[in-house]
């Protein structure tokens, strides 16, 4: 597999610019996502963040009409796969980290590395669920296949984006809805660069129909011509 280039600084810069250009919309959408995810005890975290991804990609692609805050609820179109994505991988990480933490000294460090490694491997999975309507497992595997070709650079990008997204949690979690959109914007830029846009099949325009004289009109013209010729003949005396 060809090594996927990671444009580290460029993607982060473009992500910040996308965030700044759509600051108000992203903050309000993120606030709705965080609040509903918290109130539902995590049940709605999948569809809410699927909605965030959808809005961010539409802003990045400059699609018209421009997305609205209410578009975050379109994430429910991907409810099952986004829910399973967070549930399966979340439980898997909790179990794995709990086991690793039992190992003295290095267990805790290995658990931290595992979290960042899995987060990196799956960094594009939710985007694939939303953008290409993949099921959660194929989306996870497709993300991993792309990332593994240049894993360490993708790991660095994932760690930086994750740290930026979690800065808001310092203030008792209040600022999370402000910083999470930055992380999503950075990953959205990276996703578009790596996977590209969905190709819309070209619609072939049928060739214009040629005007052909109908057989009826031809017959009529011939009849008129014969009538005219017949009327021109001299009348013989009886």
C-alpha cells in the first residue's frame, strides 16, 4: 500500500480557518451535541457527533444551502452505526485498559498508548459512516487501512487534535463545546485530503432529436403535386 502523506501543519491551519469562518454555527451545534449527549447518558453521543461531522463536511465542501444548527439532528440518519461505533469500541477500550492497569509500572503507560493508538486508527471511521454511509465495522477497518500506511504521523496529528479538543475540559468541562469543533474541523480537512469527495455520476444528456418529415406529409405533398400536374393538361374537345 502506498504511504499516505500527512500534511500536518497545513491540515491544522485549514482546520482552524474553517472553525474561525463558521465559529457561531459550530459552537451552537456543538453545544446542542454536548448537552444532549450528557442528558442521554451517552446514548445519543453517536448520532449527535455524526450530525457534527455532517455539518462540518458541508461547510468544508461549501455546499448550498449553508448548513443550519438544526442539521445536527440529521445525525439520527446514522443512529445505528454511529451508536455501535461508540459502544463497541468504547467498551473494548475500557476492558482492555482495565486489564492493562493491573500490570505494575508499565501497565498504565501501555493503556494510555493504546487509547491514543485506537483513537488514531479510527480517526476517519465516523466520517466514513456519515459521508459514505458505511456500516461501523467496515468504516473502522477502512480507516485503519489508510492510517497504518503512515501510522506515526497520523498518531501525531490525532494526539494534537485530541489535545486541542479536550482543552475545554480544563474549566470543569464547560469549554468542551468550544474546543471540540476545532478537533472535528482538523480531522474533516484531513479526511477530505485522504479520501476525497464522493464522485457524483455524470448524467448523460441524450442527443437532440432530428426533425424528420413524416411519411404522411410526404404522401400529401406527392398528392398535391399530381393534382397540380393533372389540372395543367389541356382539355380535348369532344
